[in-house]
């Protein structure tokens, strides 16, 4: 396959890569936090960086859109289940993790989304800030909670096509279309190449400290604080707010670097682990590295063979905007140039520590278990799951979420339709990454036992 489109930032990238003074690949590299992790967690869990998006009254009365005759007694629990949010493991004014008290533009009580809407998951029934939220239905949140009554709102683009994945990239592209490079507002909205079918699976935060580049496509420098401030482009945030909040985001980044992978909570067969470690070294480590060494490899699209929609879906128009804008001008960048967006040509092979806890797999969450990832012929083409994370929802043999094949008539509501992952739909292909296919069933089982131990 030819390169998907010309490299818009070619020269800059080349210069940056040649001059970059990273430790040699293979050394035990770790990012250094420039902020304060404790303050970062405080900011993450108590501060709102955008104005209220959802009226509090609507949050308290959303049941009226659910077809119920009256407010159920266990409303808080049903609310979390409907939208796919975990309980907040910190004081949060009665709101679940991922919603935060925030005044509406006219001063009434409301709530807004925050980083933990997508980055606050749940594991074996317990909330886990820093784990991707694979239960989330962001479309339902926007449609039902931003309305003021009993009719769902229409959204300017799709926030989520399939439950558990979301359109974070489209959100950046949409919001950037309302800004000039100096972050003053611009109207009318400019289309920088909006695609809302990238179906992104949220990565676990404990990998970031080991990475040199971030996002599935390695398009940003993992040290960039400004890159993770993109959602602040909410049109009601004034340009000065970005500069003012950068210190808070430096702290948030420090907290992200401090997140650790969870340990496998059940028994391990040590003999199998030892055999699996050898297989991992033979078949996987050159791309994914080991616990101590992470090579930060990007594999070209044609070689990895996974769905290309995510890669193609962020266009040069957005990259150009980004590289002209405030976001790319962080002073401690490569020789003061800043952290530019770059074209990498493929997908980054992520570290595999804590991999047992981050199902579903691949950048689009198209493969529900590790067993299916390592045996491509067995990957389900259409599946659904409970969208709960209790021990009974977890498959300890295959490593991942238990799935079923949807039966019976097609769902009649969009919320039910989003519970079905159909790998024939755009952005949802489950092909590629066939490196486990040559293993025998016994070898695969050994390798999986080893992966549990990471
Ligand atoms: C709408 C959901 C959503 C929200 C809200 C969100 N993120 Fe993300 N985030 C994602 C997705 C999806 C990715 C993966 C993007 C990709 O690679 O395609 C991601 C990637 C990242 C990464 C890179 C991780 C890696 O290893 O590559 C960081 C860091 C990050 N987000 C930080 C933040 C911070 C900080 C906030 C709050 C300001 C935030 N995110 C808000 C969905 C979200
Ligand atoms: C040639 C490089 C390469 C080899 C060899 C390789 N991988 Fe990967 N792997 C990748 C890349 C690149 C991705 C990301 C692909 C994507 O998301 O589209 C990936 C993704 C994964 C994921 C999904 C990660 C996530 O968070 O969703 C797992 C799990 C994984 N690989 C395990 C393995 C195992 C186990 C082996 C050995 C049998 C292996 N890989 C061999 C390059 C490789």
C-alpha cells in the first residue's frame, strides 16, 4: 500500500528525530515528571476545565428519557450503568467518576465531562482512574444529558459509534475548527477534516511514562503537556485560559506518569509462565519490548494490517493547524521548537504490562480477548458484552471480556444498537496483527500465562 497521504510535516519530523537526544532504544527509559502528581490528582478529580455542559436538573431527571413511569429508587446505579460510568472513588457531589460539578454558562448548576469520563475505567467491579473506560456510551451522555426535557438532543457529530469506544479525535478536530492558531475564536467553523468513525479504544495511562511518542499513531511527543489540553478548546474558554492552566496540566501529567499497572489477581502457573516468557522473547519482544526495555516501535500500516481508518482519519489540515498553533510551542521541546505533531506511517506497538486488564484489544477495541488476538481465525465478527466489569464478566482463560453473539431481532433503539460491535462497519475492522497464528494451542496458552504476569 502506498503512503496514505503525503507527510505534511516531513522536514520538521526528520530534523527533530535526528537531533532528538533520547536515550538509546532499549535502555530503561522513563519520562520525568515536571509537575506534582498529588496536586495533579487533586486537579483531575476536583477541578473543571470547561464550563458546564449538562444542567444538573437534567442529570437528576434523565430517567424521564428512559421510558420509566417514575424515578427508580436505585437511580444513581442505573444512571451509571446506562451511560457507562464508574462510581467516583473520591468526593464528587453525588456524581459518578467522569462528571464534575461545573456552572452552566448562565450561572446555573451543571456538570461537565473531564479526563476521567474516558480515562476512568473500572476493573473487577472497582473504579480505576487511569484505566480506559470500556463501558462508556458517550453518545447517550450527550444526547440525553445536554437536552432540557424529555427529547434527546442532536449532536453535531457522532461521539461514539460503538459502546466502549469513542470519537476523541473527532472532538479535537471539531473544536480546533473554531479556533485560530493563537487560540482566539474563529467563525464560521472550519472543517479540518472531521471523521467521526475512528472508534478509538482508550489507552491505559500507566504506559505513558515509558513512551516517547503517544496516541495509537505515535503522532505526538509523549512529553507534551499542551497536547493533552486539547479538550479545553470548548468555545467558551478564552484564549488566556490555556496558558493559565498549563501548570495544572503539568501536574496532571505527573499523576499520569505515576499510575501503575494492576497485578493479575488470581493464581499463576509458574512453569507455564517460564515457557511463555521464551515464546514472548521469540515472537513479541522485538516490537513490544519487555518489562525493562521498551523499544517504542511504530509498525507501518501495510505490515501490521490492522484497520487503517484511525490513521487516515486525522488529516494534514488538522496537523497543520496544530503545528502552527500554541499547542506545538512548548518551550522545553526539541531545541525550543516545541512538540510538533508528526506523521509516523503506522501504529505504535504499546507496552504489554497490565495487558490482562485492558481488553478489548487493538486501537479500535475490535478484538475482545487476548486469546482471539493471538489466533486471528477465532476473532468474533459481531459481538456484544455486558459492559460491566465484575469478576463474572471477565474471562480468565482467554483474558478479556466475555462476549456473546447477538441473537434475535435487531435492536430498535440507538442505545441498544451501540452495544453491538460489528467488525464490518467503518473503523471497526478486526484484521491484522497475526503474529500469534503460528503458535500451537499449547504454546499460545503458555504465552497467555506469561502475559498475565506482566
Ligand atoms: C472523549 C474521551 C476522552 C477524554 C474526555 C479524554 N481522553 Fe485522553 N484519550 C482518549 C482516547 C480515545 C485516546 C487514544 C487516542 C488515539 O490514540 O487514537 C486518548 C489518549 C490520551 C493520552 C495518550 C496515551 C497514550 O499512551 O498514547 C493521554 C496522555 C491522554 N489521552 C490524556 C488525557 C487527559 C489529560 C484528558 C483530560 C484533559 C483526556 N485525555 C481526556 C479519550 C479521551
Ligand atoms: C511486528 C511488530 C509486532 C509483533 C511481532 C507483535 N506485535 Fe503486538 N502489536 C503491534 C502493533 C503495532 C500493535 C498496535 C496495532 C493496532 O492497535 O492497530 C500491537 C498490538 C498488540 C496488542 C493490543 C494492545 C492493546 O492495548 O490493545 C497486544 C495484546 C499485542 N500486540 C500482543 C502481542 C503479542 C503477545 C505478540 C507476540 C505473539 C505480538 N503482539 C507481536 C506490533 C507487533
